[in-house]
């Protein structure tokens, strides 16, 4: 693989613009060779002047790149120096509390400077310290990778210069400037990595180095997905595609009554839409990995256990295959000698729930625990600080309202069926459906109010966002009243509640379209030039943004099409809900691309590549002590550095 491609694959996405611009310098060399005076001898004044001018231009560009890389590397290294000293101080304080005579803190470092009574001090829990150390170690490995890649890039570009221009100036410049730069000094970074490993071993792993290194292990950058997951994803995807084609053929080939088809759609639309959404998420993750959007950091997931695109495809394909098998058994139950196919959807849903909730450390245990934790925080939205993952998952729920309602219908159906009620096969909405439809919007409404409360600036953007979800709740209220009172009118449009519902839907659609484009996507920041109506920094091709603007606007208004088709009796009401369901899943699929890209660009602007784990705030006296320790360690010998902080 070409080094330029390797560099693109291995660079930290949030630091992309801080790397040496290898491809641009490589293109400069290529252009210089192509435009060089042909047929000229080395003694020719024109050729000598041309190569001398290019040499000056090229190495000036290299010097600019080296200055940029040096400055960023020194900044991140100083930041790491500070974090390591803080972590060491916190660990010393904790050991001083647990073993006053055995800690170095008790002999004149941390505890002697902490005059606040220990009983009143709040010490960070051991779990949070482990997480902070693990994330800090990851940041050091990323910085080491940044150092190695840039050193290699400078060496290769200088070698390429010498090879193409038949010169030795590249090697001389590399030795004179690069090898003597801050970037080439590995001692301090290597010491910080070694010290972090020793601190974790001594303080958090009870002296067991193998356990410490297992916890600190960082997956290799660019490391491919394990073959077993690739094989499983391919196997289940193939089985799913074949069985999906058979389901499609069987649905139209089997001679069934309209009542049977209505029951089939009512029982299976929820699982089918859930599987469709799962495949959409797998494609989202694959595109994120391709273009360099760091979704692992955005969701603040443990990088060592993150689910990549191939594993997401494996999960979606497996459940998709289970769903299509259930559909085939239901449609062809006579061929399989099944007398009552009604139980098939119940078995399928129960199987999925058991797999998701099983307490054993198998089948993506860390991912399931993460999702359950986020769901718990959403259900208790007003009482927890809102993270990005919390409101992102809640936003996904607002697009899965029909899917959630379908699963409620499924549960209600089996309750009525087992009670042998005559209305078991009626899938009409009740008041519980109205409440369920409101819940996702309520969660986002409560989260917006909580974010307004927690924000230091008290930005009104959170209140404006809360109004968007309030309008959705109003839609549900008006539609429910309209359905309950329509029997009192001879025509649909005679009811004032119909007009109230249409009005609130129009207002809500316009409001949400503007919010999506301006706030969630961050578009319409540039009004002229190449990126007209977009923004300065783009991750995807320019045409994709214009497509999403049109697509998002149209699908936000798809309710108009559904309303008209159902009113003209061109489609059945349950088919109208299917149109709304899959249109909203498609809209959310494209929304996910631009929403995470917008968050990724914010992280790039902050050069944030790892999670920020807040431990405890230091008081001013502790801050001064920490600064004095850091200043003093600069002049200490190597042995003392290793003994103290580095």
C-alpha cells in the first residue's frame, strides 16, 4: 500500500489537519519533475536556476509543515504532562487515605499539602480512576502514533525528493532539521507511557502487571476485524438475502385472504422495520469508518470494546435472518405442518428479548450493557445530565414511533388472544397508543429542558429545541381527538379538529426542517462560493449535502401524502402507517450522517481525540503544589523522574 494511503488510514481523525501534508508535498515533487526543462545539461543556467528555485520552495514548505507538527506535538505533550501529574496526585491522595504510612503522599507530597480534613474530601471512586487512566494511556498511544507517522512522512518525502531530483539535499535537510526537532525527541513521551503503566500496575492492579496491560491494551490502529466476525457477517447476510427473496415471492404467491394479510402486516411490521433500521445503522457505521468520523469518541464508548461496521452487519444480518425465517414459517405454515401460526411472531420477539437481556458475558455484552444504561438514562431523562449518546438514542426513538407502537399491538394481541377475547384480532389504536406515541418526544423535551438547566450560558437554543418536541406531542393530542370525534361529522373536513391537526402538522414540519438544516446539520453557514448554502468544512461529497437538504424536507412532509392517499381510499390506513414508518427510517438514516459529522467537526476544532474523564476538582492550594512539582521535575535526573512522576 502507498504510504500516502497508509497515512490517511492511520491518522487520528480529529487531528487530521495537524499532520504533515504528505500528499501535497509529493504532488509538488511530481509537478517539478514534469515541468523541468527538458534536454538541458546540468551546467545549463536555466536548469540550475529552476532546480535551485524549486529546492527553496520545497524546503520552505517542509519547514512550514515541520513547524505546524512540532507546535501541535509540543502542545499535546505538555497537556499530557499535566494530566499525568494530576492523575498521579489523585492516586497518591487515595493511597494516603487507605494506607497513611505506605503512601509517598504521606511523606510530604499530596497529603501534606491538603490541609482540608480528609473526612470532608470527596475521593474519586476506583472505577473512575481506572477509566481515566485507561483513556489517558490511549491518548499517549495516539500521540506516539502521531509522532511516528509524521517522522516517517518527513523521512519518506525527503527520500522521494532525492530520488526524483537526483539530489542529496533532502537527506541533509532531514538530518539538520527533523532529527533535531521536538518531534524527534521520544524520551519524555516514552517515560510518560512507562510511568502510566507502572502507576496502573501499582495503584489499580495490585502489582499485577499482566492484568494492568490487559486493561490498558489499545487495539492497533487500522487493525482489521477478526476473521470469525467477517465470516459470520457474510454467512448471515447471505442467508438473510436468500430468505428475504423467498419471503417476497411467498407473500404474493400464496393465496390468502385480506384478513390474513392484514394480520400478517400488523404482527410483522414492527420486527421488519426494526431489522431495516439495524441495517441502516450498520451502513452508517461503515461510512463513518470510511470518511473518518470518529463515532466511538462521539458516543464516548470504550474503544477497546466498540462495535464496528462488520460486527454491526453481523448482528443485523442474524436478526434479519431470524425475522425472515419467522415470516416464511408464518406464510407457509401448512407446508411445515404448523396448525396455528399465530405463535410464531411471539417466539421470535421472545428470542430477541432473551438474547438482549441475558446476563452472561457473551454476545456483545459490553455493547448491550452500554445500550441498557443509555436507555435507563433516557427513561429518567429529567434526573440525569444529558450526554450526546442519550439524546441521539432518544432521537432515534422519535423515528421509530410506529415500530414501538407495533410491538405494543403485538403484546396487546397476545394478551387478548390468551384471554380468548373477541377483539383479539383488532389492531386499532387506543389511548395507550397515544401515550406511547408521545413518550419519545417527551423524553427529548425533558432532555432539552435538563440541558438548558445544566448549561452555564442558559442558551435559548435548548428551549427552542424543546418546542419542536412539544409540537410533536400536540400533533398526537390533536390527531387522537380528531379520531375520537370524527363519528360526529358526516365529512372529514367538517371537523374543526381535522383543521387543527393539519395546521399543527404544517407548523411542526416547517419548524423541524429549519432546525434539522440549521442546527443539527450546521448548514447554510456559507452563502457564496463553492460550498454555497453549506459550510466551510465538508466530510462528504458536496452533492450529498444538497441531496439530504431535499430528501429531509420531502420526508418531513410525507404525512401529507399519507393523509391524501388514505382519505382518497387509494391505500388502507395500515399501509399508510407503513409508508410513514419506512419513510421516517430512511430520513433518520441520512440524518445520522450529517448529525454525527457536525459533532465530529466540533471535536476536530477542539483537537479532542479521547474522552474527557472528570475526576475531582483541585483546590487553589493543590493547583499551586502541582505546578511547583511539575516545574521542579524538569531539572531532575532521569532516575528521579521515574521515581516521582515520569
